[in-house]
C-alpha cells in the first residue's frame, strides 16, 4: 500500500515548554469501513474501540469487564435479568443524547432477522430490552449466559445513535473521547479530541493512523520517526534492529489471536476428519511459527490461547509425522497429487505462512495453489460466502469458542456434540463447572480438528520510549488510546 511517510509534528504549549500531544500510529491494514457492528474486519475495531465508540461495558488490557456507558449493573438471582444504570449527560459527537432508547435500539438492531452484525450470536440470548426510565436499561435473557456480559464488551456491541446508522461506515459518530476528523483513503485516518467528552478528557489532541502494509516500510517509518508507534509491528525478523535503537521501546506481549489454517468442512476432502488430521500431522507448527514470528509465538492445539482463562495445552495432539499424514490420506482415499487452493489475505502471517505450509503439504502429496487476495475479497468470498478450500487467518477475538457452535459459520464445522457441550458451558454459573466445560470444548476441537490450529499470535509493539499508556498485551482487537500520553 504505502511506503513510509513523513509524520506531522504538532506541538502544544504545556507549562513553560513545548510538549507533543499528537500521535502518528502505524497500522498494517486499512479498514473497509468504520462501523464495527456491520463488518467483521478486526481492523475497524483496532481503530475505533473505546476511542470513537463505547459500549455499556469495556474490556481492559487484562481482559476484565469494566464499567463504561453503564456506570454499574445488577444481575438477578436467576441470571436472566441485567439492570444497567446508565451514565447521564452523555452525548454522541453530533449532539444526540445517549439514554436507554439508544441501548434498546442498538440491541434490537443486533438481534433483528436482517442484522448484519458479524457477531450476532453474542446477542442471541437477549429476549428483550426495556427502558423503565431514560437512565436505566433492563435486558432480559431467554436463558442464563455466562458469556453475556463479556460479550457486551466486544467492539460489535458498541452503542450506535439511530440517526447515524446509515453513515457510520464512512463518517463514524460515537460517544468516545476522540471523534472522527477525516479519511484519506489509501493513506490515513485522522481523529481529534472530543472537547465535550463525558469522562476524563483524552490526553492526546489528535491521532493519525497511517496504513503501511510493507514490513520493511513499517520498520523504516518507525526508525525515521515518521510514525510514533506501531502497536502490531509486522516484521518480527527486524525486531533486533529496533531493540538496538535507544529511542524505541519494543514490547513483546500476548494476544488472544489464533492463527489457523481454516478448512471448509463442507467441501471434499475436508469433510473427512481423517484428512483434517492428516493435514495437522503434515504441518510442523514449530517451523511455521519460527518462520513467521522468529520464535516469539506459542503453538496451540485448539482454538484457544494461553492468554485466555481455562486454557488447556493440546499442542502435542498432532505431532509432525509425514508417514502418519500419508497413511491417513491413503485411508481416506485421497490420492497423491490432489490439489487444494489456499486463499491468503494480506498479513505476513498468511502470505509467508502459506509458502511454508505449501512446501510441507507437498511432502505428503498435496499440491497447493496459493491465491493472494485483498482483505475485502477475503471477507466476501471466504467469510461471507464460504467459497474456499482453505485459508490462513488470525481469529483475534477472545474467548470465541462459540463460533464452532453456530449453525452457520464460514468453515462449516457442524458437531451436535460440540454444540451440546457449549450450551452447557454458556448456561453454567459455577466457575469450576465452566472451567471443566472449557476443557471439554478444547479437547473436542482437537479431536475433530475442524481447522489446523497453528499458534497464538504474539503482540509485537514498537513505539517511542517517551510514549506512555500503550497496551503491551491485547485481549481484544483494539488499540485503546484513551490513556496514551507523552512523558514530560
């Protein structure tokens, strides 16, 4: 997309000296729009979560649920009724008041039959939302849901004003401490401080997100100071060079991101579990993550990471074994020379990973055609229409085991047994029982191997040492900049 570009040095008076109060931040992917409730792209949430848009609750860096537009809440003894006490005096960036009617509109829209919310399942437990008064929202569930409150902290559950729904994709309006300024497509998106914010004002006066997809250009931009920060730096192999620069802080943190080779379980030969297991044996996960992350990642054996509660290490379920892979393929009747296509979105983990995996699959007689695609095409063809054989993608949402229990999801896994276990987990209210069921869910995924689970995505952050408040770890796909500031 872009080569490194010159940053804008904007300063403001602070005491007796000049202090920088703006931020130029690097991002690999330009978002396809700015409405996280109408598109699955994590690149939208990385920019907008808690910066522009806010939900009733928010998820912090440690994965804890915190108050946001709801200052408090109570849960009924039967775990079916959530009563939220809403903050008063809150307004959207265009002046629209926030009250219970907005909560009702947002949740009703998410559960509507024609909802385009990519995480519509998060709202499935909701039976109704009622407004006894403007400052109170009462949400009644159809069934107990141990994940409901956490789900309402996702970027897909942010509050939306009814009068801006039609234009939020290109002109987003939220309640957050920053407001949208402009979007120069293919170049940058700019935010500015919201002077009428209901809470503690942002310390930064302006943020510029620059889109730099080339890893070498990203490194050059950081080292030249053209960007002040790259929260998800795309070139692990260049980290040592950046670590030697005394001006920069390099933070290696964790995420809940799962890098997987997704398989279309409804398409032959991937409808046969023996084939899926064969592919898992054919791929040396350690070599893959070493090639892509230079050893910074941890291999995984199910759709869960060490950063998520209740993690079970199943990474040894399918040890690298070419002979075993060939035997399973032969047993399933898959002849040598069988061809499959792997769709590769732009990130380096996909493009580089595809090359490494294609070479490994060739060793077991699978001919791979690698097809690079832009992310908009991936979202349409793979995610929306399930028109693919295989793909390599990072699922960055946390605690998202529910996607394997959905009636329809892009990789088409359909296991009544898994759905039954997930239902028990979702309705469990005892912590010990929840952890036991989490283990069962992970082991069932390892057994069925609907996708080849590769490694947990590390968070490689690089920024100016004078910059404070950046997240080291990332429990959700977000760059929450609400507390970021420059040291005096």
